[in-house]
C-alpha cells in the first residue's frame, strides 16, 4: 500500500508535465501491456479446470449484472470520493485489478499467511509502485485510492490462508490467477477502446473460481477382460 501511495503521488505530480498527446501514448502503452499480462495469466488454466473457468466468468457476470455491481460501485465512488474526475472510478478499478488479481498477489499473500514469508510481496510492492506511477499519470487519484480494496482483498487472502491452509491448493491458485487474467484482458480492451466490457459486473467470477470444487483429473486405467 505504501509503495502504491508513493508511486501514485509521483504520477499525479508528473501529470502537469505531460501534454495530452503524451498521456494518450502512455494510455495506449498501458493498454497493450495490460493485454499481454492478462493473456499470460489466462493461459494458466489448470488441466481439467477450463469448464469451471468459463462457468465462473458466465455465472459471475450474471450475478454481477443482477446485483447491479457496476452502477453500485460507480455510485459509491461518486458518493465517497467527489473529485469531479470522470476517470477516478476507472482508475481505481484498473489499478485494483492489476495490483490484486495477479499470481504474485495470490501466491505472495498465501505464502505470508501460511509460512510467514514476505519476500514475494516485497518484490510485488516494488513492481506495483513503479506501475502506479504510470497509471496515476493517466488516471489520477483513483489509482492512489485503490489501496482500500487492495487492503481488503490482499489482507483478506493472507488471513484466509492462515486460517484455512489446506484450501489454497496449487490448482486453485492457478484457476484464480487465470480468472483474474481474463478480467485484466477486459481492462486492456477498455483501455484501447476495442470494446466496452462491464468489468465490475464480472468481479464475482473471482469468488466463484475460488470456491467451486476443483478436482484433479484422473487417468483412466486399462480395462481387462
């Protein structure tokens, strides 16, 4: 959180030195990088988990749309953070997904919760701090305030891992990371204006991917006479 705060403040300060055409190219570069990150993560679906991966995205989107998550999140952001900036909510959501649904976040938080190891989270914080500079230079204050959902998500994962050590198997972590990758691809699509994806409505897919039972595929044996 501290790394993101420092990086965001630096990025917000740098905004004044970036003319509009420079901000546009940064925006496009972030969009392309986001697509690559998302695709890399989404390809990590474990063997036998593809149906759950697709099912989580579909049902998660239906649940999110039924609960009107997108409008609810936008209303909450406008209510609590009235900066008069249309990009505030987009910056908060984009930063949260990039910082919190990657494999480094999930594995790092779980390692801290189970073994007390923080090395991976320290490496991740350095990367997040650097990334937040570029994001805040485009989106502004929304990136800084992404530390609030970051605290809830990342801290919650650490506590859950500490309490339920057997729950977070390697296959479940890969499925969570792949589902997060799909959402990050959606972020890249929106950033590059290739389409419009209601990312907020898809957020329940992460919860479903983590809760649905994932069984290890079995190799069929030989049938004898």
